[in-house]
């Protein structure tokens, strides 16, 4: 059985980790270097680092902070925000990232996925999709969830996988920060059209939500969360023990 991964997410703005609800109302949480080190030492399987305003502000990702985070952790690191060119891939990988997450940059230039996969390998390219229901349809949002592209999310995700994305982070804007559980309906619909690993993001409120996620949708490979980990509501070690008790295979400390 494939080992399920637990992944904390650092949403970074102006050098600080922040968190909001439905991608709105961001509040300060912590220092990303300290928080990254904590997760690396306390059972996280991977870490995701998003410079969440890089795309909307039209700038490149802050690599100085990224380098500090990468130098203090010993788990795989996925990095996103303001990734628009192969040069951005190169810069972020050189700063310590293991995988690079593309979102708005790939929407503007879909060939970026294909070109990056050819140069660095599929396993390095992570498609991050911010998805929200609009009039009963899944729409892709860009620029940190601020801009409705009007694109059908299922079509876009399938296209991204076909072009070489090796992994998908599916961010449900509808459930983000609400803590009422992962968006199982959206995750199920996506899992039926792609075969690449899927990371569920948005909605975790407690340990049972991860149990429900993996038991209901065995094709989902990982659960990503932020606030419940940041604020100490759930300890990763405790979560993994609970998953183990429910016959879900995880890497334990």
C-alpha cells in the first residue's frame, strides 16, 4: 500500500507565514524558517512554501527566505509563487527547492509545464490549481485565488497532467480555512480524470478529516494543511498515530 503523506503549507507574505479563510483576511502566524524547522523535526513528510503575493504583485519569488528555510529542513520542499519561466525554475531549484509549483505562470503559458518537465523531469513539476465553484462549475482561479480565469478546472488539470506535470496540488477555495473537511466531491471528480499523485488542500479541521479523506478517496496521495498545524490544534505525530490506528499507511517518527 502506498504511504500517505502529511504536508504542512507555509503561505508566505512579506517574509512572514500568514493564514486566512477562503483565501481572504490574511493574518500573521510565524517566522517561516522557525516553522519549517519545527515541521521537519516533528514528522512532516514534505513542506510546501508559497510566496502567495508574488504573482499578483508581478514580481519574482523571494529566494533569500527560501534559502534559509531550505537550509534548515531535511524533508522534500515544494516551492511556488511567481514562477513564470524556466529561469524561475532554475533560480528556485538553486535556492534549495526539490519541486517547483506552477499556477498563474502556467495559466499564462501552458508550455511552461511541458518545457520544465522535459528539462527537470516530471517529478519536479507540480501543478497547483486554485479551484472554486462558479454557477455549478469548477473554475480555475489565478493570482492567489484573486482572479477567475473562467477556465474549466477539470479540463485544465487534465491538460496539465498530459503536458507533464508530475503531481497536483488541488486547492479548494470553497473549503480553504473553513475547517469543515476536505472537498471530497471536487477531489473525487479530479481523481477520476488524472493518474498523477494528488495532494488535497483546503478544509482540514481535525484528525478525522484526514482519516475520512484517505478512507473515502484512496487515490489521493497526501493531505496538506496549514492553520491546524500552525496553531497547534493537531500535532503531526498524533495525526499519524490516528491514521495508523485506522489502517492507513504513513511514515511514523
